[in-house]
C-alpha cells in the first residue's frame, strides 16, 4: 500500500499533536526549545540519510511510499525525523507533568 509509511506517521502523531495544546501541560509555551530539539537531530539525520542512501547502504521501497522525494529521500522519511522526535518529546513532557503531582 503506497500510503502505509504516511499512515503510520499520521497515527503516531495524531494524539500527541492534539494533546500537546493542553493548557495544563504548557507544552506549547516553549516553541523555541521544541524547534531546537527537533531541528538539530533533523539536520544531522537527514544529512546522514542522504549520504547512506546515495551510497546504496539502504533504500526505500516505492511500494510503501507515495513517490514524492526530496534529495532522493521519500517525503515520509523526512517527516519521520519531525514526527518521531515530537512524539518522544511529548511523551517525556507528559511523564514530567504527571510525575510532578507525585512529588
């Protein structure tokens, strides 16, 4: 299925994205930290992906991606380096928020 990778990313980010605007968690109040936390690894790993894909170390199946590519990377792979770190940071901030009440 061509949209499989995109669907997995969309399902991964759906709940964290919606819940990140909760006024109780204050997640949205620090956009600079979020952008920096996602941006630095994004640049590093997209650069890495471009190199190793060009060298033939790995490839991306056209069967599971929509076909739109930037520098020979499927757009889904580029979204991956935004979505997954966002989900990880959201999870970390959620744990901190809920543990704050325990202390």
